[in-house]
C-alpha cells in the first residue's frame, strides 16, 4: 500500500540514526503519552520527546516532572500556532514524526513538514469530529474502537494506518472512555513497532509512506502487535485498569 504524502522534513521515519525524535502536540492530560513514555524509558529506548501545548494542562506537569522538553504556545489562530510549533521542532533538530493528543485542527506547517499521526476514538470513517464516544452511544452501535490515521487537510479523514475494535459492553460513557484509553495506548505502541520493524517507513526521495501488506492482524486489531515485550506490557496495563478488552 503506497500513500503519497509530500513532506519537507529534514529527518525521516526510515532513519539510520540510532535515536528517534518524536514531536507531541497536546492539549489534554496526556495520560496516553505518559504510558508510552514510561514504556520507552523502562526499555531504555533512545527516543527523545519534544512536547508542545496550547494551554495549561496536566501533560505540562508531567513534562516538568520527567525533564521532557516542552513549550506552551498560546495562539488563537491554528495556522500561527502550527507555524510556531513547527519552528520549535526545527530548533530542536527536527522530529521523525508528530503525534497529536490535541483538541484543535493542525495547520499545513505541521502535517506537510512532519509525518503527523492522530488517535481518534472511533472506527473511522464513522463518528468523525467531536465526542465520538457519545456519538457511538447515541447511535446504538454494538461495536466501537479507535483509529490511528495520518493527518491531512480534512477532519479525521487522513489515511487509516491501524484500527482496534471491541463490543459496546456498557451504556456508561465513563466505562467506554476507560476502554478507549486502553485502545489508544495500544495504537500508540503499535505505531512505534511499525516504525521500528520498518513495516511502515518514509521514503524521503519519493515523499511517500509505504506499509508492509503482509502485517499480522486479529479479529480486534488490524494490524496487530507482535513484539512480545510490548504485548506483555500492554497486558499489565489492562490488569492494572481491571479491564481486559482482549487477550493477547
């Protein structure tokens, strides 16, 4: 599968560098990012995070506590915010890709410069936009999930990279939010695995993202995690949260 994306980044997802730089743009508590960070540090992976926020939020406190490079950019204009965030990443030497935990639309100076991925808590293309879990409950859908997708000029319409699903076992939105939290952690780690195993790579010369068509999948996730360390770690998170959304 070939996805044409015209990037201008000086770094590459398919980098030969020993380290990986990841940009984070957030406007929330950052609980999913925190879990990813703890995994990366626990495995002593050479990954550096650079975090941008647009407001006071809990992820800023997490960055201060853990010595993570961070800047807050307060701009009403999405384009101006994106320009300044892109400038910050470039000042830090560039990032291999950007992950969004964000409540606003990102401008072209981010997603056309750095490969940018979003985690949306629904099975796209269903339930785009605001409060997708609420939309799921109101629709009477029997399944819900989360989607890892590329960011482009559309609203939640970029190329789908991976999806995870499960049954709607409760009409309580709080419960579904907890399940969605686990689903987004899973997809975040899956993104790292796809890059580390070169199952997804950035071709600098052609400006394309290419995914391996022979990736494994299961009834709940396509593609699926295969790294045993990652699987064991995720299962420990499920046990801690007292929610077993699936057995790996």
